[in-house]
């Protein structure tokens, strides 16, 4: 049986995403022919793990035999990297597939290499990659996850093939929807973590025994199951849904005393819960207006402003814009 020929891959960006992709691809059988990173040591460390012989801090040193280039850097420098790649005469662009892993940008930021003849795509792993330890990239988190893709038909075929080889599943992002898709990712990860952190903080303050996942895990799991199986509107419960303003007021006063830093989060969450409840016809328009008015009055109150370190006199003055000269922004690499 003939062995599978995997295309040669170069990685630009040796952070957690680039390292995880490179390590997983190498284990599958993809040859990693060059690793480029703005600082040398992370690239050297990764190169040792994937037996890559060409390591550099200069994009100009990307291997000329590359068939796939994965750009796994921060969003703001992708376009510049594309331009620098496009200036390299040694690359065979018409045989080259270039993709970035940004969640917010479409493949259009790679226009420079597309004009040279390369196929371009965006391949965004819908996964969290915090740098929890220096060996994070040795533990693949790609198997079974979805990857958000965009590109033209031919580029999508290549992207989907790469994703399936990684053990992932492709989902194509409709044109123009990439930023909104990324907002989804932020809610599903970052903002979700914010609420989990609030639970953890309040649990510590409450001096309850056990651990917060042990005590509140079943409640959270049931809520999530009900929301996924039915909908958020059907799973919705709590004092706001019951129109119980007195309980909400007691919550706010308790937070003033014990955890004032969490008042804005509670307030914003409460306003959004009221909106969902009104939309589901669980509360009336009158109840909704009363809840919103109550939150607004509290935010304007002295007790709230003191807990947030707000200068009451300055916030009560009418705000006037200051006319200043426009700053000059220097371009940096």
C-alpha cells in the first residue's frame, strides 16, 4: 500500500495555536519544513518537537518548498505578513495554500498573496488556547472540535481536508459574518469564564465548605441542559422572571457590602435577563420597565458610586467634549 504524501508546511507564529497545530500535523505525518517566529526561543522549542531544521525570526527565511503556510500570529500583523510573503520571489505561489487562524478576520487580509496566485483561506479552531504551561502544545485540543472556515470553493476544499486530518469538523462562515461569528466565540469562552469567575469569588466570600464546582455544578449542568434541549427563554428562572424586585434589591445591597466589584456584572446580567423574559412573555412590559428603572436608579445612587470609586460630583456634571489635536500614530511591526 502506497504511503500518503502530505504537503510540506511552514508555520509563521510559534505561540500556543501555532505550536498545537504544528505538533498535531507532525504527528499525523505532515513535514514541518520551517518555523518563523518574532522571537527565537519559542520557535526553537517547537522545532525540536516537530524535527524541523529551519527556524528563523525573519519571514524571508520561510522554506521555498512550502506547499502550505499557516499564519498563526496576532490579528493585527496578518496583513503585513501577507505583504512580506508576497514580496518573496522564491515562493511558488500558484502551488501555495496560505491560511491564517484569526477568528475575527476573513481570508481577505491575505489578498497580497492571492494576487500572486496563492489559494487563501481562514481556518479558525473553535477552541481555547491559554498558555497554562510551557508544554501545552504537546497536548492536542483539536480532535473533535469545529473549525470556522472561509475562502473560495477551491481553498475551502483544501481547508476542509486539513481540518479533517486534524480530527476536526469544518463549518463555513457566511460572507461578511466573520466578526459576528467571533463575537459568538467571545461569549462562549471569555464572557462565560467571567460568570464562572464571579461564582468562584462569591463562593470564597461566602465561606462555604466543599468546592464551588461540587456545590453548584449540578445547578449549572441542569441549566445548560435545559437551555440546549429547549431554549434560554424556557430555561429561564429566578427573581427577575418572577418580577420580585425586593429580592433583586436585597441582592444589590448584599453585593455592596460583600462584593461591590461584581455589581456591574449583576446589573448587566439582570437587564439582559429581563429583556429575555419580556421577549418570552414571562414578564409584562410594565414589569420590564419597573426592573430597568430600578437598576438605573441604583446605578445612579450614592451607594453604587461609592463602591465603584466614582466621583459623584464629576459624574453629575454635564459632559462636554474636549477639542484636542488628533494624535499621530506611528506604524510598528
